[in-house]
């Protein structure tokens, strides 16, 4: 494996920021580190970069153990969340910075900066200062600056956190394409699951300084392995009395269930295709989401969220509806079990 952490532990005072963190990354992959605030994402990047010194464990980069290698010798490019461009330097000088430090000949610097400016699509803006750039442009310059000395590993810590939603979406597509063009092994931190799912080849989920799950985005999404991941990924609602729902019996040892909007369908009373598999529910509130009506339902005293496509039936607040829950993730302290609505099997759909 190209990059590897083996049983890395890092504490700040008595606080364990990383506990036995192990993972491995193949060369050329773009990996997303996803987890809640304080879960250790930045500490993982900083340990890789040599900016933190773990108490124990081993770190390998390009198949070489780097524990005792200083940050500057690890061949890492780092993009920080808060731009961190040099304010009194132009775009050109910012990108050239790492090459100047390495005492690269002038002509070579000009060539390399030219290449990178073209890569980030900012031709003609080489002479501008950071305060003359938009947030998205600044992050592209930070990206080019990190790439300039040809690092063997690129680390990005919430590179788009300070950028507004629309530009952020464009930038993540751009990042994905540009990284695959350059072919550099990269790890980027985010706490936005959509960003991780859309951009990463592989996702590592962190929680309380531990790794919860590692896998391809679709695998993580459809097959959460731990209760934390099941709750964290998707728009999840936790149901404590799931045994009251049609088609689901309370399973021994599983006290809670998790439901996501895509597990739920809502029908007008009397028009439900599976009469024995549906529950009654009441629409408590609704949010217009542009492409769907998000319905917050009360089903047997529990909150269930459904996304109703706009071209299908509309529902009013207070309306009594039929709610079909197709499946649930049952959870206890350590396990997740996917169960299907048993009554669906016995029910012959009624077509009307
Ligand atoms: N220098 C430090 N001194 C003391 N505690 C620290 C230090 N750096 C981080 N921590 C603690 O270690 C834990 C992990 O921090 P880290 O910055 O890695 O989290 P994170 O996942 O990057 O969070 P965020 O999404 O908010 O950036 C946190 O509880 C944090 O308070
Ligand atoms: Mg952080």
C-alpha cells in the first residue's frame, strides 16, 4: 500500500485524539476522511504531514516508514481550510513559493507555474494578489501551490469549507477531475457527506478518534457496518418503537431502528398498493426542497421523513396518510442489521 497508518495513537494531554488508527491507501486514489467535528480528521492529516508526533504506531508514505522524517522531507502538499495564501505575494509568487525554497532555477519555476496556472484555469491572473480573487479562485491557487513541488501525497483539510454552496459544488467536481488528471494520491477532509460521496474513490469514517468504516461510497451508504455510520450517513431518523410498525417485529437485542427517506413511501388514504404493509401517519410539517416535498410524518408516535416527488400527489399539513416503510436498519451498541418489511412479502399489490 502506498500510504499506511498502523495503530497510530495520539493524545493531547490526557485526551486521546487518535486511538489505534489504521488504514491503507492505494497509489493514485482520492480518499475522503469524513466524520463529525472533533473526531480526529485534522490530527490524522497533521500526523501524516509530520506536524504532529504520535506516541505510538507507524506511518508509511510511498512505502517508506516516515515516523522520524521531518515534515519538509515527507514530500507532502497541504491545502488548508482557510486559504492561507501569502497576502503580500501575487498568484505567481504564491505558486512559486515551494520551488523558491527548493532553489529551483528561475526558468524552471516560470515553466512550472505556467503549467499550474493553466491547470487551475487562472491564466492572465498571475499578477493578482489574494484579496483580488474570489474564494474559489484562492482555493485553486492554494491547490496549485501545494502541487508545485510535485509532492507524492496531497492532503486537503476541508478545502471548500468557507465557500458558498453553489461554487462549492462546482469546485468539488473540478477537484475530482483535476486530481485524476494529475494522478496524485490525495486525502481530503470533509464533514459534508455529499461531498465525500460525490468526490472520493474511498471514504474513511472517523468518530471519537477511531475509524468506524472504510469503503467505497456506495458500500458505506448501503452497507453501514456500525451503528454510528448507520446514523451518520444519509438523512437518518432513529426510531425507538419500531416494533409497533407494520411488517417489523421487535428483534431481540436491537433496541432501535434507523429509517431513511428513501425507505419510505407515502400514499393518499385509500390508494395504498400494499394495504397490509402500511401504517397510518399524519403529516406534521413539510419543506419545499426544489425537486421534492420533504414530509415530516408522525407514524405510531415516531418521526419519519419522506421525500415526495413533486409530480406525484401533494399532501397538506394535518392530512392523514398511508406510510409504507420498506426496510429499516436495526441497531444495538455494536451491530447493524438490515430488515425488510415482512408484510410486503405476504401482500399482493392492489392496482388501482
Ligand atoms: N493542539 C491541540 N491541543 C489539545 N487538543 C487538541 C489539539 N488539536 C486537536 N485537539 C483535540 O483533538 C480532537 C480531534 O481534533 P481534530 O482537529 O483532529 O478534529 P477534526 O475531526 O479535524 O474536527 P473539525 O471537523 O472540527 O475540524 C478534538 O477533540 C480537539 O479538541
Ligand atoms: Mg479539522
